[in-house]
């Protein structure tokens, strides 16, 4: 019985301390939850203020070292990616508008001349001929812009088949033979007859055509179109004997809207090499450029070793019956 008073005393202390501890735990939990919720509310308010017109805006991230800090950091990284994508879209629209403005202005001028100032049938025909040329340029530029936009969204449609590399090169040579003859230049095809590759014939011809056009326009001497085996895969190479790329331009040779002869981009709008790069990447490959020792430029399309896989038919323009690559 001697321990009874001490037991009762401990019980009384527990009865007093228990509710106090419970109240303290509730208050502390409320304060901690309130701190976290206040941080969330601050982030919510800042998120409501962020818009496309306010660049560089980010969410405040509490230095709490917990999931809330990691969430804020992840959301800020997402905002940075969205801002970069928006900047690319704005630049693309601005540059495209700038490129479209010139042929549209020339087309309008020629049509105005034909309508109001042509005094003879010869002048009328010449004005309409120039207008037709500018229309062709607009059509080509619109197609190039659509291809670049499609490649940015990673849905550039390909119709794949097994192609004899020599047939591909011969087709490009035949298209540009008259241009080379006009400039007194030689256009030479090199490559083993038995070499084959998997790809979209029209897209690859377009890419090689851009390279040959650049070589004829900006290069000199013989233009060589070659195909050769690479480990693994196939390389399509176009070389010329001209001055090559100017110093400091190789690293941006495939940037879109590169202007000036030194960029060696085709079509006059600076999209030629950008399209080559887009087509190469759509095939799972890459494009590269270098200056050749002794003079000249070399542009290479590297295609991986692949096999064709028949994909199910899909709805949508340009996608029916498409195939896909599978690395070997």
C-alpha cells in the first residue's frame, strides 16, 4: 500500500500532462500545416500572375527540403521549358513573316505593273513571268516552313522503303544536270551499285537536292554526290571544290533562316540546310558539315542501320500506310 500514493500521483500527472501534450501537438501541427499552406498559397498567387507577356517569372520555392520544395523546383523547370518553346515559336513566326514579306511585295509589284503600266504584250508577258517566279518561290517557302514546323513537333511523316543508294543519287544527278551544265560544272555520282538503305525516297531526294543546289550556287568546281557504308548505317555525302564555309559558321550551318551566301543555305530563305537536318533527324540520323582540306565543303547525311516495320494504318493526312524504323 506504500506505493499507492505515488501511483495516484503519477496518474494525476499523466491526466494533466496528457491533455497538455495533446493540445501542444495540435497547435504545433496547425502551425506547421499553416506554414506549408501559406507557402502553397504564395506559389498559387504567383502562378496566377504569370503570363506569356512576363518573361522570366518563376514560382517562389521555400527552402524546406521537402516535397514542397521539390514540387516548386519541378514547376519552375517546366515554366523554363515552356518559355523556351514559346520563344522558339515567336522567333519562327517573326522570321517566317519576314521571309514571306519580300516575295509577296515583289509579286504585288509585278502584278501592279502588268495591270497598270505594261504598254505591250512583251512587257505584260515579262511581268507575268516574274510574278509566276515569285509565286513559285512562295509555294516553295510555304512548303519549307510546313516541313520545319512538322519536324519541330516530331511528326514529320515518312513513307519508308528499301532504296538502292545509286538510284537515289542518279535521280538527283538527273534533276540538276542542266543546272551544272549551265555553269560549266561537273556533277559526279560515286557509290557502290549494291548499296541499299531504308528511307523515304522523296524526302532524301529533297535533302540531297538542297545540298547539290547549295554546292552549285555557292561552291565551285566538280560537285560529287556519294553514298558509302558507315559503321553502322549509310552516309550520303555532297562535296564541292569552292571556298567552303567561312570561319565561325560551321557550328550554325544548320540553323534555320541563316542568311547570306556564307551560310550556304539554299532557297534564299536560309532553310535549305535546316531542312536537310530535319529530314536526317526524322530518319533517326544526323547531318554534319565540314571544310575539306585543300578547299571545298562537305555536307554529310548519316543514316543509321535500320529495318522497316509495317505500322498500322492511321487516320490523318500524310499518315496513312506510313512505316517506322527499328534499329538493327
